């Protein structure tokens, strides 16, 4: 798959694509990324890509013409039409289900806005999907674009050391992930000692699986109750799940 990124700050995409396990997806070419520096598509001597908004108000607005030239160049270079994604607080919140869709698809063109925003005529004419990381405002679309690239890359075959890892991630089964423990078996000494839960040392796989499921249920119910409601509506909770939740009074 291939992602084309239209951005004012291509340098932000250097190191994040070159470190950690997800770099395997980019190094192998499983996920290709091509950067399109927006100022390369400005035609005046100052390489201007923004101007004051009509109607007045604070800040600057990204100009339509450089953006349309950049998008046209990216589409032409791909050789086949690709969806254009714009990152904005008003967009659909990115979730794991959406990430899985992109991870199985051909990619997209990622449009990273800055300043007060992008000329609405560009959005109306070219953008297919608007996405958000959450209910807060960032300085631009680069960080959401990087988040999407990372999330998609880690789902590619062979990227994670254990193919089962992403199957146990938060949201993969509609719930938050359970807690995890590793060495040493006991952390600290005396009254301050913090042991690993005994069930994880038992070797009893069914008990361990149930413990993890119950911790996921409890954590989700306390922190994200709307996810429990959604899982219940989708028929993803078992009778044992419901019994455990009832025992918690949740």
C-alpha cells in the first residue's frame, strides 16, 4: 500500500518512520510513504501557501491553488485514484476498526492542514474522509497522519515479533487490553513488595485467559463504559462476561 502525504513540514516524517518495530513495514515497502512538500507547489517568489481569511478574523488560511496542484500531482503519480484524508477536529475519530480497513487497503493521500485551516473549496472538491485523533486541537495534521501510519504499519504481516500481539491490543475485541507483567516475579522488598498476580504463574491456561478477560472487562467498564455498551449491543459479551460485570455492580 502507499500513502502520499501533503504537508508543510516533511521533516516531521523522518525519524518516526525509521525507528521501532514499525520501521520494518516501511523498510520492506509493505507500506510506502511519499512526501509532497506543499511549498513546492506555490508559484510566487515567496512560496506563499497561506493568506488572510475573507470576512476577517485571526490566523491564516491555507490557499486553495497550491493544495490543488499538490493533490493533482499526488493522484497523477499514483496512477490510480486514491481517497484523500484530511485531519481535523471535526472529523470522525480514528478507531481500531478504521485502522484495520486501511491496513487491508491500497492506501490514501493524507492532507495535513495548518494555521486556521484549509480553504473550504478544497475540502468540498477533493476530500473523501475527515479524521480526528480526539476532542482536542493540534497545530497541524502531521501528528494524526503519523499516528495513522504507525497504526496501519503494525498490522502488516511480519512487522510485530509475534503475530498474535495485535490480536490482544486494546479495541481488537471491543475491550481495553488487560494489564501485563514481566520479570522480576516480585518487585521491591518487605511491605513494599509487589508480586505478579499468582494466576499468571500457575501455568493453567484457561485460568489465565479468564483472568485476562475479567481484567479487560473491569478496566473497560470503569474507564470506557460506552465500549461495554457497544460490545453488549454487538453481542460480543458472553454469559460469563455479564455475570462478572454484574458481580462488580457495573
